[in-house]
């Protein structure tokens, strides 16, 4: 399993807005550079991108949860 | 009855500012904080503090029920909202009123009236304040918008009637563009604000942003002159001055007098600001909106006029009469404020929450630093990036800019990136020194690489 880490502290979102579906669901293919979530830091939204390709497994943090820099946000099978 | 126990429903530098003002008046302070803010300076300074919820602002500082319940439990007789969060939320004011608690600001009805752009514009017009030529009321259809645009002249600006903070603003250069943009603006306004009403006005090219500080006690009102706040990035003010050196005395008097007329016409209570666009070529100014709260940049006005605006608003909102007549309020010298944000200006202003490992604050005549930092403070990532405001006051504008350079050089906030390099570059820029800029100036200046080249 490869993990996607948050580069910054903030609030994690699994979807672009409450009306949108989650960026990824279990079984989705993930390419390098795919957005898997957003971290809101000081009112700025930063797209969190996959650095490895694979198959999406799960989010490790709930939508809207506080995260720290370096925290694992999601995992995927390489 | 004068306020005795004041609850502060805000955080950061403005909470610290309010505590200092209240304590100087002998008012007991009760500071609200979220779980992420237990270590903030305002909590340390206040007489009491109370946790109001989790880190996310929606569950703490923006949670009307939680804030009102906490204020009630703390036996507060008043709540100061600061700026942002619930400062202009009429529902919050009504909930406080129902709980028998004074809101340090205007009435819910005034907030409602001034928060609706169309209603605010009508109030301004009837008080004799010039407004940008535009629609008389709400527009519901594209054809109506096209008809109004042909009367006021292109380019036109389309805004949501219920909007704020620049959201949903579009500029159409001609009828074709307007016909495309109006339905989009309407859909966006309906989605964002639950209200698809639009209004439209002439877009003023390269305007200055000038604003007037007013204070009212419900019957009488006074002004504390104007501020120049054209230096903006993404519609956020970056550098603010008092007064506006570009105004002649006659224009200044007209601007400030009409602002007072509007404040009196709405029986305004507390501190407020009327914002205007100013066309330096024609010397015309046009009202755009009123902010019914104390503003971030209030210190430049305090330096210019020698009045503590936060103490004055606490006084009038506690039922006191204005303590100064208009003729008592005079302006002296020139003041400038810069906003120190936890952002890296050399990396597209990327937010930089971190730990303050060292802090050196410049001191001296005419230098003031409003902030909430201390050595070892961990800046939380959940709120905006404003760390503090460096303010200088000197006999004239050129001297104030020189003093700003000295003050910036003496300010060290270690452990985090800040916007200090931006302000040093601005203070040394020829156009800034010549007072030759407008609201559309800073972004192209940054895009042209002026910041990296002066590093």
C-alpha cells in the first residue's frame, strides 16, 4: 500500500464541494498527479495529488477532519 | 447602561486589540476560543476565557448557538464581534438581543439594510451620497440588465444583490458579453446566497478605493476622515493609509460630510465604514458599500486622529453619547499600515502556518504593532493568515514611508514566512512613493516580477 501524505496542516476534504462526489472511490485507478483531495490551510485550498500510480483503496481521514503536516490522507495499491 | 462584562467572539490580533481597549475602560473581558486556539495571546490576556467548540470556524466562531450560549453562561452583558466571523450577521444580533445581551455594533435591522447592496445603495442615494450609475433596484432578467446597461454605459459590473467580498462580480465590455454573463451570475448568486437577484453598475476604470470612518450613537454621528486602501491583491487589502493624499480639501470635505449624512439617516450605532470608488481624473467618488463593524485597518485612523475607535464603539454601544463633536476631531500627519500575513510572497503567497521561534518588535515614536504573537506560539492553520499589522505615523507621507522601512527592518518574526519582503519592496517602489497606484495596480506589479527582482 502506498500512502498519500498532506504537505501542510489544515482541514482535509475528500470532495471539491458538498454537492460533488469524492475525488476517488475504492477500485478507481489513480495516475501520478491525480487529485485525491483538498487541504484547506489559512483559507487557501491546496490540491493533494498522488505521487504514485495505482488503484485507490481508501481515505484514512474523514471529510472535514483536521490534519497535520505529514499525516497520511489516503492509501492505494501500487 | 455602560458595558461591564464583555464577551469577545473573535480571535487573533483583533481579540487582543479589543481586550486592551476594554481593560483600559475597566470592562471585564471574557474571551471565546476554539479548541485550536487555547494557547492564543487573547486567552492569556483576558480576565476569563471559555472554549466554544472545535477548531473549524463553522463549529466555533461561526456557530451562533454556541457563541450565544457561552456568552449567556459567562453572564456577559455585551458581545464584541471584532471583524469577520459573526460581525455582520443580523441573525446573531437578534439571538443576542433575545438573550438580553448588547451587541457591540449596530442593530440587526441596520446590518440587514446595509448588507443588502441594493438597499444600501438606496439609503445612500436618499442621504445625498453619490453612487455609481447603475440599476435602480434588483434585476431579475437578462433583458432588464441589457436595458439598464445601455443607459449607464459600458463597461458594466454585474453583482449579486445579496453578495459580498467580491464573490460573483463580473465585468461585461459590451452587450454580447452581458447576455452571456448575466445568466451565469444569476445562477451563481442563487447557488451561493439562495437569492438570484442581480444589480448592475458602470465599471469605473483604474479606481482608487477610498473609505470613510464614521461613528454613531443612534442619534448623532461623526466622521474620522478617510483612508486610502487601493493596494489590494485578490480584493484583499495589503497596505492602507490615512488620509488619502490624492484628495483635495474640497473633495475630502464633501466625501466625509455625505458619509455622516448617511450614518445619521440610518441612526447608526457603533463604528462603521463607507467604502467608495474614486476616479482621480474626474475627482468623482461613488459609494459602493458600508461595512457595519470595526475594520482591520482602523489603526491608521486612530494614529491620524488620536482617537481610540474601539473604546469609542464600546462606549456608544453601552448607551453612551459620542464624546467628540465633529469640530473636536482633527487630522495630523500621515499614517500607513501594512498587513503581515503568514504567507510566502515569493511562492505565490502560499500560507505558512508555523511556530514563532523568535520575535523582535520595532519600537519608537510613531511605530505601533498590533498582533497576537509570542515566542513559541504555534500558528494554527484553520483561520486566516493575518499575524499582525505594522502601523507608522509621521508628519507627512514621505516621512511615513521612510519610517515604515525602518520599522519593517526592525521587525523579525522568526520561524515563519511573512509578507514583510512585499512591504519592503512596496515602500521602496517609485510609483508607491509618488502615490501613483489604484485598485488594479498591485497584481500586474507582482506578475511583472517586481518582488523577486528587489529581493
